[in-house]
């Protein structure tokens, strides 16, 4: 991840509700990158007391009960390994992630919908191999025509992504907020620039 992109992160101050915990699997990798595996601080504290997680890093903020004081965890690691899901669900979000949130016809970002490459009116099915992210303008231009009839082409052919591929793509789209204690765990397995 390049340094210029990291400077765009917004570090938001806030009350206790703004202290989420990054959740790592037992191998110290996030359960998911996009969306980033986060728990509200209350769930993280509860998991600590139930011996389901270990605290790796903490905020400087404390929570109190009548008999206990604890620093709010900022990074927790599961004690038991959770096997990653192999099958990728066919959802609008995963489709947009596969296509890197870009129209597959013109490359624009934002105002995305999805388009059937082979129109449903022509027998096209709703599947990974026939649906792509498209901006409204391109979707309207193509309508229920074939690519040739609409004089359009795809940036890349649609296909079903592997779960690991989507996880890696998700690392390109960090959330608007990253606590300093999370960064080492989010990018430790990324290739370093020479």
C-alpha cells in the first residue's frame, strides 16, 4: 500500500462508541479486510472476559464497572482459529469488490449498478460470469443490447473470484478510519517495495 494513500485516512476522535477493536484470527491476520473485521468495544471486552480472545493492543481509554477497570482493546486475536470461507457469496457488494468499484465498460467510479453482459431478455442469467459493475450511463447506453450491438467492450471478462482473491482486493480499500495500532496487522503480509 503506497504512503500517499495512507495519508488520506481519517483519524476520528470520539467517545467510547468510537473505539472499535480490530479482530484477528489465531494466525494474526484480520478475519476480513473489506469490510474490515471490527467489533464494538463492548463485544471485545466481553470476549476478553469469556476467554475467547487475547488483547494485542489497547487504547489509552478505560472503562469502569463498580469493581473493575480495563483499558479498551484496540486489537484482539481469537484463541481458536476460524477457517476462512472458501465459497464466495454472489452479492452486489462482492461483485463491486471483484470489479474494484469501477464500471467495467468505461472505468468510472461511483454511481454503480450492475449489468447483465448477455441481457436477460436474450437468455442471460444472473451469475458471476454474466454480471458486471456498470455506471448508470453505460448501463442505460447498453440497455438490453449485446456488447456488439451497443458497440461496447468490457475491461475484463467477468468470472467467479476465489475467496482469497476477494480478500486481497479488499486490502486495496481501507476504511475511512484506521487506528495506529491496527496498521501493522493489516499490511504485514503485503509485499514490501524495494
